[in-house]
């Protein structure tokens, strides 16, 4: 049954469901073929050159304004506002790199790959090869245990079994991870840079390793040199810290609402493509402002069904997908941005219960103190 637009979000509560096999997802063998045909005939997979040209121009102007502001402000703590603005702009460029990686922007695959590598490594400072490999696996198996890297443990535990293994400081964090989630995102920008460098300096083969390292080195040289030359050391570190914190929070807050708290699929479950992608994804309502804010990630269901669909076409695709879900009886989940954050926090806190000592009873603790 389709969940209506007035009650699209799952209720707060035990939101984790593990689908064990095909009996939980009725086979809909032609579902994706049918909806894809309608989308293709509607021209929604055509490139949107004008849109991306305007986005690129707007970002170029914004970076130009930030650089001008940085030079004019000089030795002033108002520079931290420029740092915050850069954190937002780098995230917007990351959205473009994501879209290029999905071949949404340019006509050919190699051209999109080159653009994505330049944007990811040369502007954002992240390894394109690391992110592409991780993200491709996520798209193939969203929320599937053992196959989706986005639900693997990384400070935060997304599965009960991972939370139960937590020890020491990790256990302390896991027990309260829902409340710690957004504060921890302030470190995510630094973490993304670290993981990228670890990947590029690792022993595993990396396609374009030398190019990616060169782009990242040039990026950091051009970015950090004027900051530490023109600002006092303390202010320079504060500038970089604010930029990384805003970048990490913005990135995490844009990607987290899309799958966290949605059904988790068992490793050996056999599911049709349409049900798998729709049931594990959550859209964020809000229209055009949400699309700009989240780089099109607010239409997560449509993005997972049609990864190469340009951002401005996702809203029209949503109407088509909703109609097919209504016909097929497949739930379509959409909620507000703030509600999605509440769902994510509640879900993470519930998973974190698995890390708690079963003998930690508040009443017993009270009597022990007497």
C-alpha cells in the first residue's frame, strides 16, 4: 500500500526491519522495466546542460566572492564566516562530483569520470576512486547486511550485532550514538580527507593513483598556503577547523536521511530491483529548496532507480514512481527534513541499546548506592 504524502514517514519506534527473503517482498518482475520505459519516453534521462552550466557559473561566482572577502577582511575573526561559506561551497561541489560520477552531467562516461575526478580530488580534496568504489557498492545493495559499506561500523554502529561488539570508549559512544551523531559529523570532513589519503597511499591497486595524489596535493597547496601566510597561526587553524566542521556536518546531514532507519535487508535475501531500491530509500519533501540544499539527494528513491538522471528531472520522475508504487502496492516513503533527522537519531539510539550491559538497571544502581 502506498503511504500518502500526508503520512509518508515511518513512525518513530523500532524502525529496523530485516527482510529475510522473497516472501517479504512480493516478486514484481516487470516493475522496473515498466517504470523505466515511462521515464525514458518522458525524456527524463536526457542531459540538462543549461542547468549544470548555471550551477557551475553560480559556484564559480560564489568562490570568487569568498576569495575576495578573504583578501579584504585580512586579520579578522570575521574570516570564520568565510570559512563556513567555503565549507558549504565545497559540499556543493561534492554534489556535482557525485552527479558526474553517475554520468548525469556530460554525454560520455569517460568525460563524466574526468570531471568527477577533477571536482572530487582537485576541489573537494577527496579521492574519487575510493568514493566511487564505495558508492557503487552502496547503490547495488542499499541497506543489505554485509554488502552495503554505508552500514558498516565506523564509530557509529548501524546494526545491532555491530553495536553489541563495542568495547571501551567505543561502547560509551555507541550507547548514546543517536545524540552524538551530529556532533561527530563535525569531524567527518577531516575523516574523509584521511580515508582518501590512506586509500591512495595503500598497497591496493588504484586506477589513476598518481593523478589523484597530484590533484589533492595541488588543491591543499592552493588552499592552505594563503590561509597560513595571511592569517595568524591560531586564526589560520581556526579557519581550517570551521571549514572542515561545516563541510562534515553538511555532507553528513545531506546523506544520512536517505537510508538510515529504513528497512535492513538480510544478506541472503533475494529481492527484485524495484522493491529493493524503493523500500530502503527515503525521500525528503520541500520541493526546489530541498533540491538545492541537498543537491538532489532529497529525491533518493528516484536517484536509486535512475542514478544517471539529471537533478532537475527528479521531481517529475517522482510523480511517475509514486503512481507505479500505488498500482503495485509498494510503500513510498517521504518525510520532512527535520522529521528524518528525528527518525535517524531514534534509530541510532535504538541500535545503541545493543551495546548496553544487560545488568545496567537504573533501579539496581540506585539501591547499590544506598
